[in-house]
C-alpha cells in the first residue's frame, strides 16, 4: 500500500471536524495525520484527543517550532503523546520564522541549526532513557535529569522541515525524515543529495531517511483546481516572507516571484497576484485537475522521490468536501 499522510491547516481550525477527519483517515488506511502550529490551537493537546479516538494511524506535529518550547519540554510532550497513542507519534520540527518567533513568542530567532540539533539530541537522549547532561547539546547548564515516566518502547521518529542546504544536510546527520514545503517535485533529488552528504559524514544510511513533502493536491474539475492553485502559490510567495522566494528563485522562478510578490504586497493590486502565477509554477508546486488525474499524477511523482506525500486538506470547507477529499485520495490496498 502506498503511504499517504494528511495535514490540516492551522488557521480557522475546526477541532471537531478535523477530529472526525482523523478518525475517517484511520479507517481508510492513511499512514499519518499531521497538525501544524502557528498562533492558534496548541497541537500536542489536539493530538492527544486524536490519539484516544483512533487506533492505527500515526499522529505527527507538522510542524512544531524549536524555539517556543525548551528541548526538554518537547521531549516530555513527545513521550506523553507517544504513550497515549501507544507508539504512533512522529515528531515534526522546524524553525518557523523570525516574525513568529520574535513577534508572537518573544524569543530571539538565532542559531537555527543549533536549535534544531539541540532538540534532536535532547529528545533522542531523554526518550532513550539517558541523562539530559549526556545529550551533547549546546547548553552548558544541563544537569543529569531523566524523564520520570514510562519511556517509549518503540522508536519515535523525528522529521525536520527545512529548505536550505545546511539544514537539509543536518537532517542526513541526525534526523529520520525531511519535510519540504513548496519544493518543485522534479528537483527533490537535489535535496536528497544534500541529505546523503550529511548522512555520509555521520555514517548513516540515507535511504532510511524519509522524504515527506507537504503536497498541495486540488482534485477539482474544470478550472477550479488551477484557480485555487494560483491563489495558494501567490499567498506563499507574497505573504509568507522571503523563504519561498529564495527557494523558487534558486529553481528558476525569479522573475515570476518578483512580479507576484510586488503585486501581493501592495494591497490595491493584491487581487492581481494570482493572475501572475504561471503554468509551470502550478505544475511544479501543486497537483491540480480532476480527481482521476490527481491520483495518477501523485503516483507518478512518487518515482521522483516522494516517499510519504502529506496532502493538505481543503481549508474553509464544510465536512462534506473534506470527507470527499479524504475518501477520493485514500491509499489503495
């Protein structure tokens, strides 16, 4: 069975509806259900609720930032959800961005590579029964604390969301999965090569590291899917900081990004930004069209490096639309 994950969107989050979605996904054989965190719901609590209501599906943070909680607290939360879910938790982490970390959490956004590495080392050490002082983290103040709770009997995978070379190489050195967002699917091999370079330095097998891209699939007939794809791409380029502009510029979309960003960031012209999204961008960053075409295209892209596509669920839609999406794209046995 091909593995597929699902991702709910954090904004305007409907707690009861997405709990229902997780239960349905569990019944239909999806691999995993992921929740993001920004400045809405706190997701470890939501995952605990889902863990009680489901039986088989893995539950992941997709993603939780590495600044607003200490590495020790992240380890405690991971161990707790892993226990409640009886071994089904996956820890997805990332840096988020300067605006969120400093503007919402009031924490300095510094040394992102070190912060991610510290979280990985502390979580691995504490969940493995070791002492915090043995984690080889950057803090010199750690004392020999252990987690005083039942420790996971099964391994807790750690996936990292990253877009830049050094961060992706670090995944190869110490993590279990890579979660790229809006990375052109035909260029996944470049990121996997960086993972392999990091894995080689650490003496690890790069084939064991899962590539799990957040994937926008829009199974809508006619032009509806393409139109929605344009809106989503314009939002990420114009409204989500420079990360995606830098990424897509590196992959040959510099002119398009400049035009889209200029239109989006000027309120009187924001409504025109989606119109500047080109066909090649839609093809590279999303899967749009009728449902049959989307299923076929998703299968084709697996051969280019998608180990575990994580599909964005429809946003601001009634349950009937969400249910149709989940049933229509369910993995086939």
